[in-house]
């Protein structure tokens, strides 16, 4: 039995929490101001890779931490070529990147942790929140929450087996079907010295429907032994302000769909006004970089249309361009259409991204 299972881990976490509270905040990227809420970029497969991260850092106030789309280690090769390319330090200069790992096997996690340590990464994140059926059917991501005893053993083994000094955080949902499942899951998390707990307050069966279960955030804020980070349905500055008022002790805010729709969302939450010219420059940088990275108009436009699914919500004339963007087939046609959109529209970020109703 490990020292964590004997209770020493919880004592250590409580000491760390007391120290963190005295210092005024959880540790984050170099140069942060202690005491301020931290802003993180959520991992979104196909959207928040190194090209997006670098373009965002160039044109907007950098996030305190950027989380990579999950890396799923295999038995023979710990990382696929595209996964390794995404987290190579040369592609992530001047940002604080936290690689996210998706697995339910402690040996694979620890092996990848060592490989990532060799690349200079001293902070990792465990994905226990992905609701995709292709992931959860293998009891990974949020699917791992269905087996709390196995999860407990997994955490024990990675905290024993990972390189010393490497920080591990967890991004989690509440459970599989009922929010009441989270009480037992949180008890497990409290046994280990997690660097942070990032909470998306939905259960697996919610997927991204229904509203976040904010009463469970309140419970976590009261009971959790770790710095708590909130993630879920933050699409405009008012929602961010409301969250901070309701939960003033939240250490961090993770933005995903809201930041894809409006890359300046963090800045607006901190008092800046929307800037259409800068958004256009950001888009051009993103587009040109993908144009050089991807082969052919088909791949390029497929990628850009994924971004416009979100970004279109930030423009007053966006609605009339939705069908036009879906139909565009050639890069020159796309460039003319986007130029027209920026010319015809003002930025309207009051509502932010509006998830489609089902």
C-alpha cells in the first residue's frame, strides 16, 4: 500500500492547499500575478493545436496555460507523429503548455510521462472528462469514472511511478449518469496530491446538453483539497463575471468553445473592448499558417470551417454567411467571402457562442 493510500497524501495536499491560500493562488505560468484568477485554454481536438495556440498568443493576451488535445499512448509507440509534432517545444515557444494524456493504464501513463519529462514538460493533465462514445466505450476519458475502484488504483500507481517533481492535474466530469456519483469520485481525488482539479460539472450522459450542475461546483469548492478550476459553458464576459462572483475562491477558469468563438474573451472579461481589426489579423495569421501546413484546398477549408462554426457567432452579419461558408469549395472564393464578412459585420460578443439546440 502506498503512502497516499495510508492517508499521508491527503495531509500533504491539505498542507499544500493552506500554503497556496496564504500565497494568494495556485501556481501557474511564469510571470503570473499571484492572487488573480488564472485563465486556461481547454483541449479541443482538431481546434486547439499548436498553430491555433501560437496564433492566439501572437494576437491576444496569452492564456496562463494552454492544454494540448489529448495524447493517447499506445503499446508500441507512446505518441503518434502528429501528437508529438503538436507538443514539440519548438512548436510551443513562449507559451505554458500542459500535455493532456488519455489512458486507463498506469504503465502507459508513466511511460509517456517520462518521455514528456525528457521534452521538458513538468506538468501533465489526465483526461477524465471526454464524453465521446469512441473514447468512453473503452473506459477512457469520462468512461473511466464508471470504475472508481480501478481509478483509485490507477491514481495510486501513477503517483508512485511518474518522475518525481512532475505535477499531475485531472480534468473530470461528475460521473456517468447521476451527479451524486461525484461525492465518491471527489473522495478519491482528495487522497492524492493533484496539482489542480479541473471540473466540468456535467455527467457523461449529458454530453454537452443540459446546463452545468452548479450546485456540484459549490460542493467541490467546499470539499475539494486541491486548487479548483472551472470549465463549462462560459461564452461571454458576463457569464465569467457571474461565475467569479458566485465562486470567488475558484483558482482558474478554463475556456473552450467560448474562446474559439471569440479569441479575445479573456481580455473582454478583464475590461477590454472587442477589436474587429485584430480579430481579422488573427484569422489571417491562422489561415495562412494552415495554408502552409495542410495540403490542398479541401483540407484547408475543412479546417477553417470548423473554426467558423464557432467564430460566426461573434459577428453581427454572421447568420447570413453560415450557408455561404458551408458551400465554399476553393481558397480564393473563401478569401473573398471572409473579406466580405469582415467588411459587412461588426463584432457582437455580448452573447458569444450559442450552442445548437437539439
